[in-house]
C-alpha cells in the first residue's frame, strides 16, 4: 500500500461522520455512509492537535496554541469555544458524565474552567529513571510526576486512563478521577510495569478495564489484561498461539496492538502483526480460540526504543451500525463491515 503523507494522528467516529487530524494539523471529515470526504481545513488558518465529543455529541477541537473550537456537523462552521489562560498545546480533550471538560497538556491533566492542574501521579517501577530539580541546584530521583501519554481513555466511572510504552524499558499507567478531581494510584496487583508495553485501554459492558500490550524487540510479544477490583488478570498471551515451527530461542508470539470492545457481539477485537482478531471474553482463564477476521497489507515504521517495528494500527473503534474502524500510522483509516475492507485517505 502507498504511504499517506502527512499521516493521520487522531480519529473520532460520530453517528454521521469520521473525523481525523493529520500531523500537519488539518481536520478531515468523511461521511460515514458514503465514505466520501466532505470537508478539509486549511492549515494556514489553525492547526488542530486534538478532537473529542461531549455527551450531546458536539465536536470539539484543540490547538497547539491553547484554544478550543467547536465544529457544526451540518455546515462545518468552526467557532471559538474557549481560550486557555496560557497557550498550552492541547493533546487530548475529555468530558466526564456531567460534561466537565478536562485536558491533557504538557505536562499535566488540566481543568481549563477552574484553571487547576494535576501532576503528582505515582509511578510504579519500570525500566525508566526520572529525576526532578531540587532546591534549584540538585536533581533527585522521583516516582511522582506526569508522563505525557501515548494512549488515553475515559471510562464509565469518569476515570481517565493514560498509558505509555517505553519500548524495551516497559511502560506506565496514570489514572485520574474526574469526579473526585484527584490522581489515583496505578498500583495494580499482578501488573509488572517493566514488562508492560501499553497499546490501548478500553472497557466492556460490565465496567471491566482492558489493557493491550505488545512489543517487537528481538521477538514478538503480546498480552491482554483484564482489570477488575484493582487486580490484573492476563486473559491473552500470544505465546499460547506460537507456531511450533518457530526456532527463535527467546520464545515469542504475536505483536499485539490496540483493541476495543464490541457491544454487538460482546467480544473484544485487537490488531496484531498477523492481522485483526476477535475473541469471546472468558469468564475464567485465558482466551482459547481467537478468530482471525482479516489481514490488511500495511506499512510499518521502525520502533525508536526497541529492535523491531512499531505498531502500525493506532486505534480501533466501532460505528453504531457495527463496522470496525481503525486508524493507521501510514495507510489512512480502515473500515471493515464484516465482509469488505475499505481504506480512506
């Protein structure tokens, strides 16, 4: 497949449209029914860095200069909604169940209405060492800081989950409670952050949280964890499905990327280097029979913090009419209706 340049970095699916931002800050809109592109912004006017919708499905756009805009889904008119007190780059926008707005900016979770920010997230041990300046002269190692996330998700309990992978050095999870307006501990039982390489966070109908984890570093690895009552249970280990003909002495399995939950069939879907899978959620134990549903040809980039490729699929979601939509780093956006795959660029 031919690479898209510039690549898409953010995606949002509404009832009527697919919205995507590219690395140049342009907004592109496609009609969800026809899949025709209906709107593109001019990068000479405003460059957008984030996109979200509130509980009434109004679409919001954040910029690198501290502004929040809204877009009318009918005529695509764009209006200024909010200007921050400082020109923070808005990398993510979230609305909780009462439509309070929270932003992710460098380097904090930020409430732009009350001008309040949170930075003291306690990190569990992984392969990274972080230090902060102390008394303006000395640097001291710390486990309390804010890490800009690669993946973020707000759950039904109004908690923002923020995840990041450091390649071979493990990963981090930060959790913020928007109801109590406080940082939460990510000390989750049975979760080893030195061996966690987060690729997505999502939730099922029973309020269980799932984290997909994957890396290609000498070998492929992939896991899916279900988190309930602050305990992580591994429900998928790609080594369980390793081909017996493989001769890699280090072991390995499948490089797992992002996943999502589909309420239509009560199954989880996840992307891998071997294609897209779906699987029934086990009541106990691990997934036994994941089903390969399709395998598109995608372009892959090198992983900067590991010896291998980086995951080309960045996000999965479902439309209200049960189509799987996925964002890639190089090939645009895919829409799979159960039979046919279409790519839009």
